[in-house]
């Protein structure tokens, strides 16, 4: 029995380009969204994430495939007949209407009795932290407050599913980070599924229960934030999510001990079995490096690098360097090691260490960029 809040079976959609060719936005996507799940659609511009969101809402009609919400076939049902609401990047508030009237607009259209309408509007505004501001106009609110009004308007009708199309992208960084936590808290309180579109990796990692990474109209990986970050399925995911050091070559070893040798002779050690018999890529995240201690590395592997640049970033330093065979390497080291980092910068040379158990291997493919 299917317990998905939303399910897409073989969703396909193409658009005509200005040159007259067909561009595939969705290439037969199968996806299930669990009840009460915060699922993020993440990917670069043109990957299909917004088209997928709009297909669920009904604003885009599929060329092929089916969409189910709570087990009901919604494929050909118009947007106003679907039990979903959408929050867009632009707040789209009526400037001449008060906050309360903006939030209660859908209830007015549905002819909800005035006492119930006012109670639901007040409860929705309380939930987003705007209780008591019913009489204000949108122009009297900050950007963050206007975004909260848009959220209250979306939840007041009690949808089974909330769709969010990059709703935080217009906010400054500090407010955006605060709203990320508020959105996740709100989702828990409502107990409904959220499908959230963003191209911001940090946002996706912070908020999501699962992340669907899209590229070229296809889902490259669907997994938890930790899985996507630490065990990416391929080179695209590894490069798109966070900063990456990728070393591609031939792998050898027995059991869980693997050595990857690049074409230029660099050796990378990993404590996991080979994922395939062909070329393999080893991933080491910048924060998984450390400076070699003065005495012994205690089972850690070493990677000598020449230093090109050291960048101070507040809580951390970034070391940009190259291995002896010319491979670029980025290491992120805590600011508490400032004196040792300065010594290494003065020598223009450092020995980085890493734990082979932290190295992730996946089959090498040509698109790792």
C-alpha cells in the first residue's frame, strides 16, 4: 500500500526553445514524498526543479506520467482543485489590503463564516509570529515579515501539502538563516509535507529530511542531507553539494581497504570497498583535512601540498594548494590553528592528513563538474 503524500510516476515535460528545439525539463521522474516530510528539490538553474514543483501544483501540465496526492490522481486536475498551496519567491501580497485581509482572502472566496475566518486568520498569524498585526498594510512590514504573511496565507486554508518556490532568496543572509529555522519549526507544527525548491546547498542541508538533487531533468540522488553530503552518488552531486577534492584514477585493494592511484601518480587511501571495476573517484571534503602533527600521524594518511593561498574566513582558514603532481586541493582548517597555519604559509608548504575512513568512493564518470 502506498503511503506517500505525493507520488510522481514517469513525469515528463519538454518545452520549445527560442531556436525551435525541444528542451527536456523532466525526463521521466519517479518520486515519492512522505507524509510530514520536508523534501527539498535542489539543483542548478534549468535542472527541472521548478518545473517539477509546478507540475505538482498544477501550473504545468505533464506531457506524460501521473501525479497522485494522498492517493488521488491529480494529473489532469486544475490548480484550484488540488489540496496544495504554493509560496512563491515574490510575496505577491495585495498592497491595498491589510495583513489580515491578505491572509483571509482564500477563506473569503470560500465563504467561510466570519467568526471562523477571523479565528483561523489570527491562528495562522500567531503561528508565523505576526499576531496582532492584522491591520497593517504590506508596505508597513519588513521583507521577512511580508514573507511570513505569504506563509500564513498559504497555511490558513489547511492544505495537505505546501509547496515553496525559493521563498527565501530575496532575504539578506542573516534573516534568511533565521527563516530557515522558523520554516522547519512551522513544518513540524503543521504536520504536513513541505516540498521546497532552492539552488542554495546550505539551505537544503539545514532544512531537509531528504534532498532530491536534480540535473538535466533527472534525479541524480535522493537521500538524507548527511547521505548526499558524505556519500554522493556521482561526480555531479559531489561537486554541486559543498566544496570537493576529487581524485580520479584506478582502484586496487582487497576487502574494505582501497588505494586509488591517479594518472599522475598521486595515491589516495580509502577504507571502503571498490564500488566498481572501472575507474573510480575518491572524494575528500576540505574539512576532512588536518595539518600533520609534529610527531606521528597515528594511522592517518598524508598528502603533501605546496600552498598557493591562505584565505581567512572568520572561524576557519582555507588553504588552497597543489599536490606534487599539480592537482588542486582545498583544505578548511579551524582558526584555532592560526599559528601553525601561518608557519605553513611562510614555508609555502604543508603536509595535510586525512582519515581513510572518511574518503568516499564512487564510479568515475565524465560529468563530474
